[in-house]
C-alpha cells in the first residue's frame, strides 16, 4: 500500500495522486505541486489515503506545500486573467479569419505561460495568430 492524496487541477477534472508531506490535507484545500509543466496549483479532492501500489505510477511526486494566502491570491488572479485572455484570442482568431473555435484557457501558476485549447474541423495554420499574440 502507498499513502497518497488526490488532487484535481480543474473543478471536476481528473484526479492525480501525489505523495503527501507533513500537513493536514483537507478536501477543498489548495496545494502546490510539481508537474511535468512546472509548479502548479491544485485542489485536494481526496484526503490522505492508502491505495494499492498497482493503482499508482511510482515514484510519486511529493506535494511541495499547502497553498498559503499568496498562492491563493495568485491562483485567483490567474482565473481573472482567463476571461480577458479568451476575449483577446477570440478577437484575433476572427481578425485572422481562422476556422477554429476557442474552447478553454489555462495559465501556468507562475503566469509565465498560457495554454489555449481549440477545436477545428480540419488542420489550422495558426502561426500568424501566435506571432500576433
């Protein structure tokens, strides 16, 4: 058995397991974790629990820390930037007359990167859009 906590990066999103460090991991609490994309904010959706080793990919990455007030504020500000960013990208998509639909946007916790998700009926050459952004 392995001790884990379960976190989600989006509300209702997939649950990912991390190795808990010292601290009280209550459901709904924010935590800071290291991912392949860098340091990210996540919400605890499953408190400390034991799971079978076969249910996890070892080694588990540890939780860096429980989110503090500054982390919560950064996460809130990233959420506020999302609507403005979506509006701007939609305008630029229209300006470039691209056949694509913007679906979602995520900001890296440190704000250094934004990821935009879109759908399109066929391949879209959006290099000029990226330059414009």
